[in-house]
């Protein structure tokens, strides 16, 4: 899979945040090298997140996301702001935009404040001095910078979600020589802030475009040593059988993403992937027998494949491998125990990470609900979502368990945000593959090698 073909879920997500007309979209276009986001002097020109896949070295494949202004107003504006907040779920690196003129007018207005104890940075309210926040370094007992209220609230969100961020003082072409000198002098003196770096930028003059790209090098570790799908499972020369049923729910003319990823990763380990449907599996067993290192199957074929294989041969599913790869296998495994405790009327939330066309035999809306009701013997209520859509906060409390797909189309950051939403509420989560393994009685076998 080339860099050009890298799926969105495998890219570093870089999101642009700021007020309306703060210069986000113009700088987004400058970084992308294309006019992708509409720009104008009219407030609220960006109405939905705009996405662009590209490569920025040495960071590698990235996804740029331009967002609507977080100060939008009115009923429709509030909906746009919610869209912006949703992007936080998938953000690996945040760029916070603040017009340089606004920063300059605020930064020296307020006197320094001292605190007696603590370490690190904190935000404290401005009292009787307008709306905004001081960002203070408690250890040094000095003011670091001033942020307006909206920008400060997003810095809090970045910190809460452990998102590294850059502060971009935008529209620098509007500064006079003296104003520029003041800001540059201030930046040179403030070496220690909660932002990775602070830049003066302008989409008009292209100031800061290359500097910001180069600064991403400090975060290149986000891509280094990333755990692979078959990490610790496959070595050079190993035979790995991939069972891929081609039925009415399979996409026409292609394999689904986890199957593509599996083939490529096995080849990268110099292993030997063998792809077949369930019906051809006995012939492969007859020819290779104990030479087979591992069998990976589509979860919905678990029962047939389990009956076909010798009991000593390792078996798992694409979905379970994806849960391990995305970092939520242990949580999903714990959630499996809840399946046998479901009662009549319990709400089961089934979350699909992609937005494919639903077929008559769709696994998420047809096969999985049918299996759950047969396994429990109960009449359950099901709630569904797909793609970037996710169950609203107020509805999550009514759910007994969330069962998520393999999340191949979602970044690890977004997957973590999703399952943490439920774990914080003490609501268990599970995964398609683990749920099906549990209901077919082969859960222990499906995770034994992992």
C-alpha cells in the first residue's frame, strides 16, 4: 500500500481550529498547496470540516482537517461548532489560530500574577479586566501569555485529550514593522509554553508555511515504531491463511480494508499469505497441514472455520486483530462478559466506522443483531451509527453495551475517544469479532495466540 493509498485511519490527523475569519482556511489551502476550502471576508464561510490527504515529510502521510469557526452563532452556527468539536476526537496535532493583531492588543494589558504553589501551566480567569485567560507557569510564578476565552477553552480541550498543539498568530501581513518587532521579541523570550511552537503566519505572503511544516518534524515520533497488524505473530516464511467469504455483503470487485492490510503486512514480514473462501479451506489444510502458522477469518465465518480446522491450529479474526491494532482489545474482551447478562429491552449500541451501502446481509444491522437475540434469548433494542456519526452524549447513558466494528477506517485517536466515552460512564464495550467468537463458543481460542 503506497503513501498515496494510505487509508485515512492510518494517517496523522492535523486539524485547524480558530474563530471565524482567523485565517484558518486560507492557511489550510497554503499548506495543502490547493484551494480546497472556500475563503471570503464573510463570517462563517467554512460550514463543514474539509479534509485533504497528503504527505508531509518527515511526518509521513497526513490528513489535514479545516473546521468551522468555533465562535459561530445562531442555531445553525451551534451545529457547526458541534461539528468542530467532533473533529477533536480524531485530532493528532492541533493548530490553533489567533489573529496577530488580536494577540498584540491583549498580551500586555494585564499585570503579571503570581501563585504560591503547584507546577506546570494553568489557566486562570481574568477578573474585572475583560474576557480571557492568563496562561501561567506556576513553577516560575510568571505569566506566560494571554488567550481570549474561546481560544483558552480549546487549549483546555487539547490538554485534556493530550493533543500536541501549535499556536499560529495569523494574518501577520496586517502588522506594522513595530508591531511585528514586538511579537517576534515576545516569541523569542517565551521559550516554555504549553504549545509545541508559536509562529507568525500569513496565507497572503506564505510566511510560516514551510516553518510550520518543518516543525512537524518534532512530532515525527507519532509515526515511528507504530504497532503493526501482525506484530509478534508472523515471521519470515510463515504461512498465514486468510479466509475471506465472498457473499452478498462483500463489496464488488475488491477486498475490504482489513483484508488488504493483512496481506500487505504479512508480505512486509516476508510471510506467505494464502487467501481463500471457506469452501477452499479443506484443500489448503490437506496440502499444508501443520505448516500453517495462523488462520484469520471473517468473523461471520467463525463457526464453519472453527469446525474445519484442527483444534491445535491458531485461529482469530480480522476484527479481533483490528481491535488489538487500534488498542482496545483488552477493554473489548472485558465487555464480552456483559453479553450473557442482557435482558429484555436492553439497548445495544452498534457502531460502524465506515459509511458503506447497507446490503441485505449486512453484518452490523442484520447478522449481529440476529445472533445477539438468539444467543441471549431476549428481545433487545438496537441503536446504530455509521461513519463519523456517533451516539450523542445524552443517549449514551441509556445503552447497556457498545459493540464496535474493527474501526479500520478510524484513526487510533478517534477510536480511543469513542471507547473512553463509554468507559468513563462505566458502560462496557465490545467488538464485532469478539462478540461473535463469544457467541459461537470459541472466544478463548480466538485470542489464545494474541
